[in-house]
C-alpha cells in the first residue's frame, strides 16, 4: 500500500551533526585541547593532561552519539547531549584552573584582545580556521580561546536542547511515536475495511447484472450460431444438388 501523507513515523530523521555549529566548534576544542597538552602539559608529570583530552573528546563524541541515538530515542539524545555539556564544563574548568595556577591573565571585556577573540570565535567554526594558530599561540592565548569556545558551544547546545525538549513535550518519545504509528495504521485499515464493506453490495449487484447480461448474450450467440449453421448446411445441400443436376445434363 502506498504511504499516505498522514502516515505516522516511528524513527526520526538523522541529524547531520557535521553541519551543526556546536559540533564543528566541539571538533575545534578537542584538537585545540590536544595541541595544548602536547605543548604545555608534561606527558608524565601532570595527570591533568589525560583529563583535559578525555573531557574534550567526551564532549565531541557524546554529541555524535546523542544525535545518532536521536533517530530512535529523544530521551537518550537529551541525556547524551547533557553528558557532552557536563564534559564541556569540566574542560572549561581545567583551562580556567591552568590560568589561575600559572598566574596568567583572563582576557576581559573592554580589552582589544578580548573583542578580537570574541569576534573570531563567534564567526569561525571549522578546525581549519584555528589549526594554523595552535603552534603560534601562547598557553595564555590557547586557554582563553578554549574557554570562549566552551561558552559558545554551551550556549548553542542549550538552545538545541530546548528545541529537543519542546519536541519531546509535543511529540513524546519513541513509545508514544510507536503507539501513534500503530494506532494510525489500524485506523487506516479500519477505514479501508468500512469503505470496502460499503462498496461490496454495489459491486455484488454489478456482478449479478453482468452475469445476467452475459447469459443473455450467450443465448443470443447460440441462436445466431444455430441460424448460421442452418443457413450454411442449407447452402451446402443446394450446391451439392446443383452440381448433381449439372452432371446429369452433361451426360
């Protein structure tokens, strides 16, 4: 049966996470965190290195997993995206602690460098926009850019989560969608059955009329056939008689 316009769907459309700005920025923050640790945090002497990298990775990977799980479960999507936000907050805290413990400076509003950083992070999302600077920035610059990116990602994710929350409220989760889809399908089948049952008497009457008409035409055909045969055999006898007469005259 062809799918109608009011067909209910259980699975949602797959989100293209690579097109989402907060995912693009999360990819930047992971690569930035990795480059930062490679340059400024000792491989063996500071356990913060692994925590920073893992927090950045957790943010990015949970975004991907959450958006993928959203095809079936909005509830799971919400949970995983919130895990990504939690990892992001942990990462931001690590960068802030680094600045404090090394007595570095936070870029603050009113400074030209703060305005430049804010403007750059707002309008640049791809890794290719930031990667050339990973080997040039100081640890202070990398921390401040990382913290700013964390703020942007968090705000974008909160807007996305609010949208998902509203969808969940209005559409429900997979159990509700499954129920609506199944109920909708049954309703379509019931409506089709009622339609067929309503049409059946008319079809039955049409069939009876067609059968009666067929019987009538069959009788007419038999009559025509018998008359044609009678005429044929009559002509055949006449031809035979005439031939016999012609034969006798020649003798």
